[in-house]
C-alpha cells in the first residue's frame, strides 16, 4: 500500500517536473526566437575572396561578365556626380535599382562627400551629411548598391566598403590588391562586388552580412538623415523606394513607458483604494457581490475600450480637458472632506460594522463631487485661461495639445489595467491573518493605522505582484495604443501630446515586413529592448517581494 | 485547522469588533469612494455601450435619426449580418473555452512546480521574473511565434504524420482555431501562474506541514490539500486570463481569425469540434469595423452592438467562473480547510 | 474539477485525431492588400459569391504593403494595391519566384484632402500640404507650418467663416498603406512625414477623427468621402484655378492626385490562371463588376485587364 502511494508520488513528481519544464522551454523558445531574429542585426561585415562563376543558378537572370555588359550600366543612378559610374547587377533588367533619392556623392581624389538638399530660410540648399576620407587617393569606385553601400579601391590597394551616412568604413580588406589596370568596381548583387581591369579576369570579393546590419548607434542616438534639417531621433522605416530608413528605437520605448506611466497614475490609486476597501474595510458578506461586480470591468476587452474611446470619448475630451483635470483634483478632496464632517453619523456598535448606508452616501457625495469638479474646472478655465485651456497653453507656453494625447491613452489604458491590479491586490489584502490588524486595533490605533502597520507589510508582496502584472499589461497592450495614441513617434513628456508604442508599431508593421529584412529584425529588436527594460523593473520588484516575504512572511 | 484570515468572518461580524466605538475614518471614505467609482464606471460603460448600440447614439448627426443596430443587422450588408454575428459569438466562445482548457492545467502545473518542487534558488527567481516579463511582451509577438512554431512546425509535423493523404493542402499546418487557442493560452499563462503562485504563497506553512506530519506524500498534499485551498486564486487567474484573451486581436489575426468564415468551428457533424478551421471572432470584428466600417449611418451602432456582444460573452464566462469561485470558497470553508 | 478537465482533455485529443472527417471542399480565393480598395473588393466579393457560391473569397485588407509579401510567399491569389510594386518588392519577388508579377489597372481614384466643416478653408495648395505634413519640405522649400493661424494669415480663408487658430492636426495612414506612399511621392516629393503626423490604421478612422476635430486635416481615398467631412480643393502651384475635389468632380481625372489602382497576380511564364481565378477576373471585367466599381465611387481602369483575360483565360 505504502509503496503504491510512493510510486504515485515519484511518478507524479517526475511528470510535473517534465511538463512544467517543457512549458518553460516553450516560453524560453519564444524569447529565443526574438533574440535569434534580432541579433544578426549587429553582425559585423567582413570581406572575403570569392570566385566568379559564369553561370549563376537560381531564378535570377544570368550574370554576364563580358566587357559589353560591363559597359551596359544597368545599375546607374540618378545624381551620381562622377565618371566612375558602373554597376553590374544580375537583377531582372526591368527593375532599375534606386538606392538613394535623397542624397548624392561628390567625389574628389581623396575626399568623398555625401550631400543632401536641406530646407532653409531661402529654399533648398545642398549641405554635407558625411565625409569619407581616403588618404591614399581613389583608384576605382563602385556605384551605390541597393543596401546603400559603395566600394572604394584606393591606390595602395586597400578595399574599403562604406555605407551612406557613416564615415567609418564598414569593412576593409587589408591585403593589398594589385591595382595597376583596375579601373572599375561593380556590384554583382547586394553582397558581391568585382574589380575589373581590361585584360584580366575580374577579381571578385564578397562581403558577408552587409545588408541587414545596423549598429546600436543607429538605433539609439541622434542621426542626421537625408532631407532633414537637423539630427533627430526618428522612427520611419522605409516602405517605398529611395527613402532612407530611420530606425531609432528611443521614441518607441519612450512612448511605451509614458503610456504605461499615465495609465498607472490614473489606475493605481483607484485600484488600490478599491482593493483596500473591499478587502479590509468592507464586511465580508458583501464581498461575494461587490468583488465580481468590480471585476466585470475586465470584461471590457482592450479593443472595445479602444473603439469606444476613439469614437465617443476622444471627440469630447478635447473640449473637456479642464473639466477632467478639475474632476481628478477635486473629487478626492471633496470625498475626504465629507468624510471628516460626516463620519460622526457612521459609528459602529460594538461587534457590528459600519452601516450599509455608507456606500450609498459615498455615492451621493461622489456624484456631487464630480459635478462640482467639472463645474470648477470650467469656471477656472473661464477665469484664468481665457475660456480654453488648450488655446491658452498653446498661445502662452507654446505647448501643443493633440487630439490623440496621453490623457486619452491614460484613461483608456487605465481602465484596461485596473481589474488586474484590483483583483490581485484585493486577494492579497483579504488573505492576511486577522491577527495582523486586531492587535493594533485593540491597542487603540485607528483602522488606517492598523492597516498600514499590520496588514500592509504582509500583503505588500502580493500588491507588488499585482502592480507588476498591471504594468506588464500596460506595456504589452496593443489595440488601445494603436487607435488612441496617434502613433506619433514624438517622444514628448507632456501628457497632452501623442506617442508611439512598441506594441502598436509591431502590430502595424510586423505583418508586412519582409521576413529577415532589416526592418523585420529591428522590430524584433525593439521587442527585445522592451523585454530588457521590463526585466530590470521586474527584477527590482521581485527582490523587494522576497525581502518583504522574509521579513513579514506568513508561509514558508 | 482554521486559519485566521479576515476571510473566515461570518455575516456582519467585523475584524474591528473590539468593543470600542469607532467612527468611519477619512481613509474609509476615500477607499470606499474608489470602490464606488469603480462600480459606477462599470455601470456607466455598460449603459454607454447599450445606448450607442440601440438608441443610435449621437455622432454629430441628430440623435434619433440614426438607425439602431437591429435595423442595420437586418439590412444584411455582408459580412455584417446577424448570422455573421452569431458565427462570431460561437467562434469567440469556442476559442476562449479551448484556451481555458489549456491554460488552467498548465498554469496550475507550473505554479505548483515552482512553489513545491523547484525550491528557492536564484534560477527559480529568474524563472519567476521571466514569467512576469512574459506578460509584458507585445501580443503580436505571440502571434508570430504561434505562427512559426505551432502552425508551421508542430502543425506541419501533425500533417505529415496523420494527414499525409491530404497534403499538399494543409490541414493542421495552417492557421486554425486550435493554434489560436494555444497561442492565447501562452499569452495568458503568466497571469494564471502569478495568481496561483500568490495563492499558494499565502497558505500558512502549517497546512503543508500538517499534511506531511500525517504521512501524506508530496503529490497527495498538493492535490488533496494545497490545490483545494487555493482554488479561489486559480479561478481568479482564469477570470483574468479569459478577460484578457477575449480582447486580444493582434495575435489572432495571424493564427486563425478571418473576417468572414463560411462555417462554424462547432457543428453537429462529427467530430463536432473542427479544430483546424478558421473562425470568426468578435474582437476582430470590432477592430475591423472601427477601421473599415461600411458607409452609412448605422456604423456606430454596429460597432457598439458587436462590442456589446463581446462584453456580454466575456461577462457571462467570467460570472460563471466567479460563481464557481464563490462555491469553492463556501465548500472549502465548510470543510474547515480555510 | 480536475477529473472533469482531464476528461475534457481526452475528448479534445480524440477529436483531433478524427478531424480529417470534416469537410472543406470549396475552392478559396484569397485577396490581400489595400485599404483604399477594401470596399470595392468587398462589394465584388459579395456579388461574386452570389453568382458563384462554390468559390469562397477571403479578404484581408490592411495596406498595400501587405500584398507583395503575400504574393511572394504564395499566400494570396490576388494582391490589390493603390500603388504599383516598388523596385525592392519587384526584386524580392523576382529573386524568390524567378519571374515578375502580373499587374492590371482595374480602377482609378484620387486622394482627397479632407477637413472639418468648421474649417473655413475651401482649398489648399500642394505646397502648403508639404509644409504641413513633411519634415524636410523638399517639395516647397519653405518653412514648416504648425498652426492654422499661420495659414490663415497667408490667405487660405476666403469665406467669411470665423478662422480657427488651433494647432494643425495632420492625419495620415500608416506606412504600410499605398496611399501613404503615394502622398509621400507626389505631395512630399519623396521627403519624410513629420513625426507629429498621426498614423491611423484605416481610412474610416481618419474620417471619424476629421469629423470630430476642427483642427484636423487628412487624406483619404475619394471613395471614402462622406458628407460629414469637407473636401478641400487642391491648388496646384502653376495654375490659378483650383481643381474642385468635391463630389463627382473628385472622380474625374482632374485632380493632381489621381492614381491607378492595381490588381496583381502571380503567373509563372507559361502558366495560366486557375478556373476560379479566371472566373473572378471575368466577373471584375464584366458589366456587373464595372457597375459595382462606379457605384463604389471609383473610375474605370484601363484595358489591361480585358486584354489579359483574352490572352490568358480565353
């Protein structure tokens, strides 16, 4: 008998371990997929020697390396100011590549300058973006490839591969090449180029990992882009030809974090306050009715909140900002004040809890408070802000107020994360042992004091878990951000302007990005960056929880 | 063995019944105000949705002149018909139930493993942090992962082993309701795990130790003592999971939802649940309508009625779960487990 | 509870194994691509379903950029786009499949610039659009404009309506939209949109926002224009007379922002379209299909479709 139970125990333990570990492995697989997709972005290119075969297998057109086709110049580019214009490509002849429309190269013997047209006070004028220095002098140079790279062979025989926008060479083949007679360099495809001279066979070099590569600086620092007046942090991936892709992740990460912040600012007080009331103050007999009712807010999915907010709330909020601020500021004050004055009417009898009438009275007070808060906001707006806060701010402070702004996102996202925080925090508070509070109550402390000193330390780990889950939900929420944030990567600290979050960007762009392209990889990297960011936050939270558990812990 | 939580109070007996007369404090009012405003918010949102759906709403045009949702639905402009709505309701309920079937056992399993079997090391902490992080990954990544891993790899494998007759037309190697349910389960797994683990952590040590002292094996303790005691946390986790899953549209778009599906995923012909079919989903319809609504005046009403159906479906599922939770609480309180 | 779910699990697994019994007979045509054409394609799909109930049409419209990858990976039968394939997309396609996709101009429409009814302006120049929407102002070369007051000062309001002085709220589509690309090439001269230009995922969202916000200005396909918004006439820089964009005039070939709308399909050299594809294309080219096109607010395409049909489908 005992043996059978032991066998069951051992088998069950093994099964549980195997099953859990496999689930965790699947989760790990997901993270691994993100990392594996994103990290090749930073591979550094290297040049190697390749051999040229005169037949190319595969669907692309045959490569013709005769001197005639070398002169055919299939890959010529508009605006190339130089006579080293050559490109040989095996791309279908109907397709003319245009890697850059926004800038051109001005080539002199030892310096190449990348120029673009910049809009100034008197129209468009050329301006330098990048300078490339080739001290040994240029022997031969290629055209600009579709990945916006070009190859320079200098007179010392060193091959440099440059990218538009970056003055440092991306790759260098240092073993000198015999330069005499080489007068042309041509791209065979995006990664392979050949050095030609009249008599000999072309010397083929290929560059590994040239196309899908960026650096961390491209993703996180200020960059001067073609056609822009100043260096910026911009997110605008190229979708149509000729445009340079801008992949700065800073606006996206900033937008995600500010959306989460605004939503927590609105949701945390309400969720925690409600959790404390339902879990601590309220007679437990009502809990079975009230708690599900509040949890019903979770039944409004993010997409519904987003749709209704966009169609109903947004048109009204733009006129009601002052009223909203009035409500948010005055309601807590009025409710608290009414508590001070009215609480004498709500006293306990020994052994009984507060009158059931209390929530009704609070409801009434709330209604009055909201109404007066709105009217107060309106009044203040009329008196001090010339009738419209929005115009006043724009006129005197140059602050712009957008239609899709952080307040709108904060309200909608706050409603979305509220149930998560409420449910878990309330459970944490409700499950604390009675003795935590009764001790200090017996000694004459007020209820709130007993809560802070007795219940809160024990419930704190659970409350922190609730907040962390709510924060995670706010960071990962897609629909609300997609429809209500305006998707403007402007990186503003004002709640009156819009933002662009990583999740919304992924939802917009990921389904259409070509698999394994730079864009695709950058999108995955943005998810990875978000993951790393939240990892730090969650680690701090977990450490806090462990510490509190150890100090005030109830269970082992 | 009774544990001394606030939860085992009966009726109007109060934790604060210490014999002294107390006045309602300011914080009581404030927190009560928060709770009341939450309830007001809920009722307000429901009323708003219903009003928009059936009264036409006011969107710049004169209220009362816009047709309500019922009229628009009866006009039958495809795919916004009553049949499509019904099909979407069925699809939503089916995928949510399937997801619950997957996420509840798995969530319990992982939480129990972490709490009982794994011990407290730095790497288990790392796993916990990882699970919390999982909740913050944008939902469309789950869609991409679900597509690559479940649909193409696992589904492709299933096709090769079981349905090689139908190849090259994919049966399971293509998006469908099964993969959508599993993807949603992965999405909501952290919620369930966190909730269950928190519940387990709140149990007094005496419960576990007492069970061991009486000679129960670890497995028996888990199944007979710990899990029943945390049933409420499990159900809370499932409630939150269901609520999140019904609203996630982005991953579903990649793994099996279509704008118009000619057949239901459940039907009276064997095998009754067609796991490989694509399906319609109310959340996706709301998203689609918000962005691509047909011209005409009934558009807002249409969006509102679809949204209302989604909310009602979610509410019924979560109410069912909450009632279940209440009965667990009652049942196990009666048995003296709490 | 555990027993119940265990039993359910077993049932589910068992049904998995028998799932091959379910029927999935009908032929399916999948159309992916542009939101501009979404209503048109949906209308065609409905009418076609009535005529040929044995063929199921699946439609997914998110933006023109969705079509090339879908066609390249053979996930869709047809791609509808409000712009032609870009060179990069052609290259990707030809590299993967070895030939080029076949495109027909099935319709034409124009991009309409819309504003709220409270906006006093009736017309706007392409230059001003560049100044509002772009970051580099490569088309106009002049300074940026952020508030309506600046435009009003420069004479945009002709009617006696009260001027609006707020900050301009420029609305556009997301980058996957062909209309985004079209606006970028034709109005911004290839320059980039400013970061404060709002990106909305669908034309209906733009219409809703313009309806509600007096400071808003946006571009939509002309077939989406409703009476709740005002269409601004476009002044071209070299002409004096504005081209009136409202109502029927928007559909005539007068606007500087008229564009061709494409239908692409993939046909290897020597291959013919399938029977259901031919049926759909024939329907599109038929009188019924063309009537639907006009009713939806578009203009006729060119002969390429009829020619292609004659050659491929007989």
